[in-house]
């Protein structure tokens, strides 16, 4: 069928029977213009349906974008809250670190206080030991018969020279190969023991006031008035400022005390209880503490002479302390520890 024939057919009356009627009603034929208008309106309806579909897709897209925006906003809120939580956690860590630092400082202060209390307790124990040792020494000396232990030479007796005194009788001799002569000490700062065939005097000064002095003595030596003491002294391990001490006619709290420092300075003083009086002091030129030295102490009546390597360095007369022990020791000017060594310790007395 051609296009014109289709158009002509379309122009023919349209018969459609009505319900209840036998005769059809004829519809008015469309003219050419009306046909054209109606036939062109069909694609417009189709386009309207397409536009509705497009509008639906657009709405769905907008809704999707809104959902994405909500999700993005929620994620940002979550991340922001997490950042705030991290900042809060960091602040808490910083606070804990500050608290830990403060507690560590308090712990250090407490430990320092404990150390001081321990040192005070050690000092009290040492003082008690000193008192006990002095009381024991006084009792021991009091028990020695005067007739056999003390040799008294009348004051004013003509002094003998060093060579003559070296011929006197030996009453105590020690090369320190053992401790047969029972060396002890007078307080807790000092230890005295044979070491490598020498008497090792080791001072450990823990006095909080910063000064200590201690002496050693043999439990086999007699109390004497007149004697010659000879010994070898090694100061090589003694620090600067420290001194070797020697108690002469020592019966606590009375004693003559000879001191010799690493720098060669020496002094002879007397201690009468709480009072100390210097009798002679000087310094030795070109003294070397790294070389062992021979010390001789010659006591006769009120005369006391001291020799270093055969050369007389002290001569004094004093009658305040008539008799006692000889006791080597150490003087520490400060808290610390050090040692000296003594060898070939020989004690002689004049003939009866």
C-alpha cells in the first residue's frame, strides 16, 4: 500500500457501533490539516515519556549526591572526633610523663635522705665502737703491772745518740709475715692487717663532718716511757692533704702525735683531752712520697727526738705525758679512703 492510499484510508469515516445499538455511528473524517496535527502529536507524547524518565534519573542522581554528601560529612565528623581523641590522649600522656618526672624527683630526694640517715647511723655505730675500744684499752693498760711494763728513766738523764739506742734490747719486732702480734684498731674508720709482708693501714673516712683520724696498735706491746721505735713508712698510696700519724706515749685521751704528709710537711703536737698544742712543725725539702722512708722515734724522759732516714727533724722537751703506747695511724682531711704501709716495726728499750 502506498502512502497516499494510507492517507485516503485514514480519511474514510470510522464506524464504531455503540453498545446497545445495531447501527454504527460514523465519525467525521479528518481533513488534511487536522490529520497532520494529530499525526505529529504522537512523537511529542513519546518525548514526554523520555523527559519523565530523564527527570527520574536526575532526581536519583541528586539523591545519590545528597547521600554521598551526608556520608562525607559523617566521615569528616568522625575524623575530627578521632583527632580530638588523639589530642586528648597526647595531653594525658604528657600529664603522666610530668607526674612520673615529679615522682622520680621525689624518689631521688627520698633516697638522698635515706643515704644521709644511713651515714648518720654508721657514724653513731663507729662512735660507740670508739668508746668501747678506748674503755677496753684503758682497762688493759690498768691491768699491766707497772714494775714490769713501764721503764722510767729519771728526768735529766743524759740523752744517748741514735746509734747507741739501736743497741738497746728489742721488746717487739714485726716483719708482718703474720698477725702474731695481734694488731688492732681504735675505731671503725681504720683497718689494720698484714698484707704482702707489710702492715696495711686502710682508712675509710665516712665522717659527715669531713675529717677522720684513727690509730692501730699491737696487743703485745708494753706501755713505755723510754724507747726507740724504728719502722719503714710507705706513703705512695696516700692522697695529697692526707697524713700519716704516730701516737707517742699514747694513753687516751692523752698522747704526743707526730704527723707526716705526702708533701713532706710534719708536726709534733700533744693532745690533752680536748686540747691539742703544737710543739714543733716544718717541711722537708725535696721530700718524695713515692720512696719508702725510715722513721726513728727516740723518747727519753722529757726529751723526744724524731729522725727521718737517719737525719734528726724534731727535738722537743715536754713532761706532760710520762708513758704510753706507740700507735701508727692515718689522718684524713675529708670523706674518702686511702692507705699506707708499714714494715720492719721494731721497738727497743734501754737496759734495766
